[in-house]
């Protein structure tokens, strides 16, 4: 979509400049001062369509822009040459760079999508090969048995990790701390690890934070449970003492 808007902007700039050049040449021809110079000017700027084509050729390499601007400078006014030079500079330095950037970005995005698809397919194969008992989960023993396989080595290479980090990697994949990794956690985890080595370090920190958070929540739940038990004991003690108080009265 950005490429389409860039091309539309380029066409608009060429069209506006073509209108100006055609109008300038038409006024000069109407004044009758271009009798001996009409041939090149009419050839390049005789109509709006021809002016548009000339301006497009000047930026696309179809014609030397020095050849098409020289008649304007010599027979009309040097200032027209300055305007033409500004047009060339703006289109080449601004618009064309934007177009090139859009093409490069599109190519990089396409390559990234292909790499992501390849990695997803590879991770799915890894999971299918590691899940030997077919229960939909991978335990550390199953994961460890696959460490020497070419598929596992390729997977570690894609996330810029070393096989020696396999234990830490499995712990990061095991978000719930159950000792096994489900299919979705396995795929999502590998996709998150993709990137430079710092990404894995950040995931280690995130894992430690999550483990600490679970530990804190467990402590909070224990405190709340103990508090509830204490309140329940006090209520029972109060109910037990009420008959004695009534009997004394």
C-alpha cells in the first residue's frame, strides 16, 4: 500500500511539473520569439502528454536531462533550468529513495515471513519427533534424547543458542513448572527465543520473574488461608463461650 501511494505521489509531481513546463513553452511560442528554437522545444514540450513523457524519461534514464533542459535555459530563461534541476533533485533524492526503501522493506518482510514459516515447520517437526509417547507433551528426558539430532541442532542455531543451554531452555519453555511442555508452549517459546543471544537472556530474566511471582502468590495464599483458619477458630470459640455467659445471667 505504501508503494502505491509513493507511485501516486511521483505521478502527481511529474504531472504538475509537466503542466508548468507546457504552459511556459506555449506562452513563449505564442509570443513568437521561438521561431528558430521551436523544434527541440516542441519535441520535448509540445503537449502535456509529451512533457509528461519527457519529465519521466529525465528521471528514469530514457533521455539525458541535460539535453531536455538546455533548450529551456537557452531560449526561455535560466530560471526555468533551475526549476527543472530542483525537480530532478527532489524526484531522485527523495521520491526514488522512498521507492527503493519500500522495495527493500517489502523484500525484508517477505524474507522474514519465509524464515518464520520455516522455523515454525521445523519446531513442529521437533515436537513430533520428541513426543515419543504421543501424549501431546514433552518431558525433559524426551527433549534431552533429541539434543544430538540434526533437527534439534538446526533449531538451536535458528535461535542463536547453544546445545549446552538445553536445560535452561527447557525450563523457560516449561512455563507452568510441571516438568513437561505442551505443543503451544513449545512453538511459542521457540518463536520468542528467535533473535540475538540477548533475547534468550531476557527470557531467562522473565522466567525468573515468573517463578518468583508464583512463589510470592503461593506465600500470599498460605497467609490468607492461615488468616481464614484463625478467624474461623475465633468464631467457633466465641460461639462456644456464649452459652456459659447466658447460664451465668
